[in-house]
C-alpha cells in the first residue's frame, strides 16, 4: 500500500512530497496545509503549487539532461 501511495504522490507533480522532505515533515501534513490555506484564501496557494510543480519539472529536465522541447 505504501508503494502505491508513493507512486501516486510522485506522479501528481510530487510537490507536497518534495516540500515535506525539505522541511522534514510528512507529505500528508503539507497537503492538508495546502487544502486549508486554499479554503481560507480562496485558492491563491494553488498558484504557488503550480509554480513549484513547473519548477520541479524544469529542474528534472536540467538535471537529467533531457533533450529540449524545441529541438
């Protein structure tokens, strides 16, 4: 069950698990904070979430040397 949960979290951008690992807390706690803050501020943390997801994706391409999309 843990392996399935880890793969699902990783395939959904991996933002919460990345932030959880960096801060030393569980990814479910980070996800819960995103949900609560989104309700309180009417969705503005979603912009931050998508920005981090975009940045992690670009970082992955740079780190592993994938071919550029434009090539």
